[in-house]
C-alpha cells in the first residue's frame, strides 16, 4: 500500500473512532440531543399556529428550514475542532507523521460529516412524527434531500476548515458565532425571506445558509408552499449553482490555507498558546 | 560499508534571528549513526529552537542543516517517516485510549515497511517496551505525567525511526519516573539502531544518557565533547578542608593533590579531619556557562 493510501485509510478509521467517541461520552451525547430536542419542542408548539394566510402551520414551515440550517452546523464544528486541535497539539502530531495532515483531514471530514448527518437524523425522524403536513411519501423528496445535504456539506465543510485556520485561539474562534447568528436571522430560516427588504434578501442569497434552507424546504414541503419563496419557485438550479460555487471556492482555497497554517505549527507555538490559555483561566 | 561512521545530523553555521535579535549564532555540530547526543543548556539557551529547526517545524535564518541527508526545511513525507519526534508538551488525543492512538498513528508507517525493519512497531509490543502494559486501555487524559511522557516516547518510536528527537523528555517528572525514563532511553541507545538527540537543562541527565554533550548558552555552542572531555577541558577548583591545632581551614585549588602533599610536609600529624571535594562536572558546567556569559557581556 502506498504511504498516501495508508494515510487516507488511517484517516477514515480516525473519523470513525472520533464519531464513536462523540456518541459514547455523556457530555457530547447530551449536546447531540439537546439542540434537536429544543427545536423540536418549538416546532411542536407551533404545529397548529397558522402562518399568515398561507394556510401552512408555522411548525411545518419551520422544521425543514431548521433541518437545512443544521447542515451548516458542520461548518461551525469543523472550524471549532480545527482551532481546538491546533491549540492542543493534535495538528502538530499529525504533522509529525508521514502524510499526517492528509490523514487528519480525511478523519475530520468523516467525523464532522458523519456527526452532522447523524444529528440531522436525530432531528428529522421525531420531527416527521410530530409535525403535520410534510411530504415524505415519495422518492423524489428523499432524493432532493440527499443532494441538498450532500452538496451542502461539500459547500460548507471546506469553508469551516478555512475559518478554523484563521483563528489563533478557541476564544477568538467563538466570535464567528455572531455573524453566523446574524446570517440565520436574514436567511429565511425562522421567517420567510420574502418578507424581508430586498437588499437583505440580496445579502442572504450570497451565503449558503439560505440555499440550504430553501433546498430542504423544497424536499419536504408540498409544491404549493413554493409560493412563499422568492419568485414563487424552489429554484433548484440556482440552489445547485450557489452551493456549487461555494463548494468549488472552498475546495480550492482550503488546501492553500490549511497548508499555510500547518507550516506555521511548531512545538513552541503550541506551548505558547497553551500558556496564554492557562493565564486566562488562572 | 561503515555505517557506524555515517553522519546523520550535520549542522553548520546555523543562525536564527527574530527581528534584530539572534537567538542562535554559528551553531555547528554533528551526530553519527547510533550516537546519543545531548543538547545541554540553561533555559532560553536556544535548545528548543535548534531541535525544531532540525525537526523541520521551524525555518532557520541562515546556515546549513542536513538531517538524514536532507534539508529539513524542504523535507518530504518519506523523510518524515524516518524521524521520530517527542516535543516538550503534548496534551492531544485526550479522549483516545493508549493502544488506539498507537495503532492509529502507527498505521501511517505501514507503507514504509522493509524486510529488515517491519513498520509500524506493533502497538502491544511497544506498550510493553515503554512500560505501559496495564494502561493500554486507559484514556490518555487519565494518565499521570510520567505515563503520558512514556506514551509520547512510544508515539515517537512507533515508526521505528532512524533518528529520534527528544525535547526536555523528563521535565516535570518525579524522580522515580525520571529514573524509569532514563532506563528506557538507555535501552534504546543500547541497540545502536536509533540515533538520539535530546535536549535537557539537567547536566546529570545529559551525563547519564548521552555519549556526547553539546553545551548551548545564549544561542552559541560553548563546549562539545564527552563528559570526561568536558571535565578535563575546564578543571574546576577542588575544595580542601582541614584542621590545624583545632582551627578550621578551607581552601579552593586547581591542584588539590599538591596542596595536601604540601600540608603534610609542613605540618605532618598536626593535620586533622582532612576532606577533599573534587570539582564535579556540574561545577564545570556552571563555570563554563558563567565564563561564556562573562565573555558575552
């Protein structure tokens, strides 16, 4: 076996081990169920509240939107883990073994993508049981959902890796949550985007979050619900194009940024960061 | 073929500059295959910077560096497979189990196996070799400092490297763990397969483990040789104490034998409680560092 192939294989195993760890320790297990649980409770609460005169309950509109938004959680997880593991020396360890970065990134993609898909299932399966009016009876719905989630992951994970490479500490990294929350507010997740001012709609359509929500709504809502969207259409072509541009840009940019970050890693950098972190605690 | 004479580490005129400060100046030394070399010096002498340059983790400002025949600044993944790295502080993989992480990191070396050297080192064998049997299924964050350090060494060894870098391997270990660690390194060195470069600020450790000691101070090499050579190079002052007619005397001298002979010749049996304390290598080391710092000022 060639060394690079061995590294990819080791990375695959690494991803599975990390996934198992994430679902077998109490704190992380709690996190896997807490957020889906809370959002499901909200969706259940709103299951009978009609949205305007659209004829759809708010809960029904909300569930697919939140599902789409949760795909982007992979991006946040990716950037958080990269920053944290740079701080604790995991990345440097990867750099010290042959083709270690290749294995490390393979592992990260497997564990983050796998974890995200598992989280989506944890949210969606009970959601289908408690929220009325979702279209789940035909194959087309599931195929649409599959390509939106898959393309969504390819569009967001490299972006997460780029973000994770840019922050020096886990604390600074926490700042990306602010713009992310802002983006959620304008991306038509909790309220249809068509009720926002035109310029905000324009901003939202630059980012993948809006397209993820649109894509998952198109999969799970009846076609008549498209009337609430921009242009009254699910815009599949545009969705694929927008997510595709993010995917290509991310896949081109991420290796360059990651290589630059990895090159800078050294033991004294890790030690210095650790000292700074300890000073903050102490 | 004379592999014992092969130079695996060749550093010449190494310089590291941050802004206008030189943290390394004209650092030059070599190590041959199978040798254990200690880079000894006080904190801040430039030991970690030197070792990180050799590991390929840090770019140098000037000088020539060859590690296993390649420049670490432009090293390939194949070169990386031939060296083992143990850094000063690791706290990664806390959720992983000991055997799990060794098997995982070992898998990266599977493509580098040869007929003479099977790679990677089997995880369980390696765990036994570093004395962690019984902790193989423990989570890494549950290990004590000494156990964690031994795991770090095991990870450094999992690819059966030709050259092993150990940066301050015993910092923070209790005396018992330190002694066990010394045994481990001596065992490795005994096989003469692995060349070892270790940094330490502990002279006693350098003397115990290394065949040759390079003393680094203020970014320069101030001495290079075996422990005996170093002791000979600067004869420290011995301390001689005695009593004469009930009165105590203490004197420092470079030639204690002559002083004692002289004492007996002059005072004969009136000399009592004679005590000669030879200058230790530690005194030599401190004298060297003091001298170098005096010269720099």
